[in-house]
């Protein structure tokens, strides 16, 4: 059977996901990129890769399904593995921190798509104005990655429904992906806003404006309740004042079950 690929716009392999079929993961906005960083760190450990994508493991089983999320490339005669992923934000700060962070050298520079000055937590800006101005270059970046796949399985998006980019631009991106790849799987993993873990008062409005887009365009949606993550970290893990990285760690431990 030919190996199929997933493009990470960012995730998993249960139910409609087929084994050994490549995907592309998309990480829209601040939440998607922050969660995605944790996700890739866990995949590196699982496949025996260092932070530059070079194999340092000792078990051949670690490489059996590596093609689902990674492309194999050659750099100065040495093999390395590069995430099949696109990092997206209408404000460059989070992507810049990812690029300069511990795994920044793992990603291809041309897979970061950023704008300026951001969506300002405004769904309409992400969907109609700032996001619309960036969508063509984003689709071109995604198209280049899909062309490197022998048989593309589909796309996985990790994002929040509370912000302007994760809610608004993600809605626009989903509709465009459905138009351009009508027979490919679209799976989304949205994080729902919670009063306990909220940065702005408009998060519920952004979420409500996004839900019908998920119903219309997504083949699979796995909703993550931020309040449930908060309760797990406080009640089960006994963390009195959990931070976003604490919540992300719980979420990714669940999320990677889809990729198992």
C-alpha cells in the first residue's frame, strides 16, 4: 500500500484516518502554534528525532509511520525529517517565538505565513479583511506541501475558537480548502473558550460565528473544552493556578492518541 500523507495545518489517526497516509497539519493563530509546538516535541520523542529532525533513536519501529507527519529530506548528505506543517498567524509574534525556540530549526522557513498587525480578536477581520489579504499566499504555501505528497490523506487544523485568527481566518481557510481539495479529509480540533480561561470578552462571539463553518466544511471536529482542561489540571493534577502551557500539555496528551 502506498504511504499517504497528512498535512498538518495540526493531527490524528483514528476512525476516518488511515494508517500510513500522509497528512498536513495547519496551526492557525496563537493557540494553534503554542499547542503545535508541544505536539511536535512529543512526536520528535516518539520517533527518536532530535530538535533538528535528525534520527538519533535505536529502534526501527520508531521510523515505521514517520511519513504520516514528516517529509524526509537530505541536507549536506545527511538525512533529516521536516514536519509537514504550516504555521499561520495574522500577527508575527508567536510564530517568531516558535522560530527562535528550541525546535525552530525543525521547520522549513517558507512554512510560516504571518501578517500584520493581527486580527485584534475580531472574527470579521480574520474572515473578511486581514485574513482575506493573506489567504492566497497561505494556500500557495499549502499547495507546495501537498505536491510533495504521493497520496495526500487530508488536513488537520489545531486552533482556538476564541480569537480573530483562529476563529475568523480559520473559517475562511476551511472553506477554501474544501473548494480546492473536495475529496480530501478535513479534520479540525477547536478549543472552545471558557470564562475561567479567557483573555477577552468577545471570545464567545467569535466561537458562535465559527460553529456553522465547522458544520458546513469539516469532515471531523473534535471539540476541546478549555474549562474541562482547567478542571483536570486543578483537580487531577493538583495545579492550583494552571497556565496555558499546563492546559496545552493535557490537551496534547489526549490529541496524540489520534496519531497513535
